[in-house]
């Protein structure tokens, strides 16, 4: 994603975009456990295992009425909401964080129509925010590896769904400025030339070379949060470097 890889920018209505096929689809087990309110502990990506264990969050999703209203939250959406809180809490206001969760709700394919969703975010320390997110359009950057769907950008951070095309590759690169956290949304990807499980989350240290490959015949996705938002000049290629594995901070689906 960036000047080196970008081909064109477009805006798409997710209900019409063919790239949505299968996205956000949940297994029967996930749907059976779906709910519109869910809670989780806060895990600080800045200090894993410390400081955040006494803080918890509750997210409530209230879909709009009508036949095209969004479905309840699947396990994948709950995992993404927890990932967003863990990576962005403290960096943006609670209302912005709630709006990001709402926009991801649509970007992940949890609705097929025009109904909005109200997102309420509350912490055990009294932080509260409620926002209404209408069905948005998303800018899409077509890239050499597939496509980058821009879920949210502001002066502090950027949130993207990276769609790696069948047999596609995100070449080895590192960052000098951007602090990049990623959640694996689909099984089948290779990270650092090794299989990586859906639900695993990573926070790449500055200077750590990383790469992805999709050996499958279907698109595979990563949820990527950059702080600050994506900077093309900070996508530094380094093809000759060894790909050192990085242990996941957590698996949100375990």
C-alpha cells in the first residue's frame, strides 16, 4: 500500500463491490454465539501484559431497523473491536474509537444494505461514547498485492483492510516512523514465509522487516492500523534481509 505499490484510488459502495464476496461471513458456531453487546479486557500493545489488566471495555451495537439492517456481531467482529481498542485506546478520543468500530462493522461485510449502526463504547474507568455510523463509502487503493480498503484515517492514525489477491505478495519491508499493528482476518496466509493463524495480532517494532504471501486461490485479508496514518515514504523495501518471525501478542479467537 503506497506510492510504490499503488495503481489507482476509487470509492466503492460495499454492498456493490465484488470484493466483498465471502467477507464477514461467519461460521454457524460464530453466528450462534453472536450478540449485540460484548465485553473484553484491555491489553495494551504499548506495554503487553502490564498496566491494562484492570481496564475493561463493553461495546454495544444497535443496528438500524429494516430488512437491510446489519446482522449481529460475529466472533470475527468482536475480535476486531478488541484489537482496535487495544491498539488505539489513548491515541484517539473514545468517540473516534467507537466510530472506527462502526466503520469496520460495514467494511467487514456485516451488512448488505443501507441501515446504520449505533456503537456505544464504555470502559470500567468511566469512559463513554455513543456514535451513529451510517453506511459509508470506502476509498480503495488498488495495489500490486491486491487492494487496500481505507476504513478510517485522521492525523493520528489510519485503519486499513489489506486484501492480498490469490498468489499475491506484500514484499519484505520495514518502517522507520509508523508503528504498525496487524490482525490476521483470514486463514491461509504466510507471514515471514510461515503459516499464520486467523485471529493472531502483531505489533511490528520499528525496523523489523516483515512480509506476507497468499498461496491460496482466494483473497486473504489483514486488518492494519498505522500510527501515524500510512506514509508511502516510510514503506522501506529490503528484499535481501532475513524474515525473522515475530511472536503474536494474542490470538483474539482463541
